[in-house]
C-alpha cells in the first residue's frame, strides 16, 4: 500500500489563512480604521516556500520607514522546512509586508496591531493544523 504524500501549505496559503481569520477579529477592524494600507503582500521570494515544519517563531512589528510612511512586517525565525533542518537556507524570512503613507500615532498603532494580530492568528492556525506539518 502506497503511503500518501503530505500536502504542505505554502507561506502564501498560511499567511492568507491568518489574514482571513484576523479579518473576523474586532481588534483587526479597529486597526484597519486607524491605518489605511498603501499595499500589503507576501514577498515573491517567500510565497511559494512550503512550510513543512512548525519549529519557528512568528514576529510581527511596525517601524517607521527610512523613506516615507510606516511599514509592517511579519517574519519567521527558526526552521520551517527540511532544507533548513539540513543546514541549508536562512533562519529568518519576511513572510508578509505592508505599508501606509500615514505617519500618525494612530497609523503606527494600527499597523502594529495588524501585524501582531495576523501573527497571533497564524500561530493559532498552525497549532490547530499540526497534522499538516512534520
């Protein structure tokens, strides 16, 4: 009998699931009212990476950009695929980025809230779907 191959989630799928869940959170709606996004995306370099392992930290934060506006970033730190386990590949990667042109305190707080709420829901999704990972 052939063993079925596990279907791993990509970073894109994982982040989108977290954003969908965050969107149902009243705190996220408040964050969106505080901070209108110019753009948000999963970086092209990360979107197709498979998340095979769940031994990583999810860090979400806001920062003033050196150019203009406020940036939000979510990154993985640790090991999320077998290449890394074997010593290949980075141990930190940006998995979601966002930007607003606003520089107000409300926008800064809103961006931080969005990034931390998406990170929280990403971690919750992983915990609820441990069978999808090695």
